[in-house]
């Protein structure tokens, strides 16, 4: 059994910031497409364009911040309640002869 004693706050926040930024891009793209096919005037098209720019930034920042806070709290909690335990199994690699 292995234990996750500590998680790197900054590295985890960077990874999840990128993941959430990608999700924000998808949401912004959907918002943009929705405005293109809706019965709107010219000003609503700007909302769609702004969404595809701002959603990735906002999702990425808030995603990174929320994960950083969560990981920080996890690292403190492990001192009092113990770390998460995981069971892993290593696979044997087949050796290929050249």
C-alpha cells in the first residue's frame, strides 16, 4: 500500500489551471456558437466573442486557485488524519530482443 503524504501545490495548480482553461475554451466556444445561431442583434455577437476569450482565462484562474487551496488544505489535513492510501500494482514489461 502506498500513501500520498504531500502534494505539490504549485505544480498541481498549474496542471489543473491548464485543464480548466481548456474547459473554459470549450464553454466559450459553445457560447459563441449559441450566439451565432440565436436570433440576436449585432451587440450579442460581441458577447460570444468575449466569451471565447474570457472564459478560458476565468476558468483557468479560478480552477488553479481552487485546486491550490484544496491541495494546501489536504497537506495540512494529512498531518492530523493521515494521508490517502492507494494500492498499486506494477505491470511487468515484456523484454523485446532485437
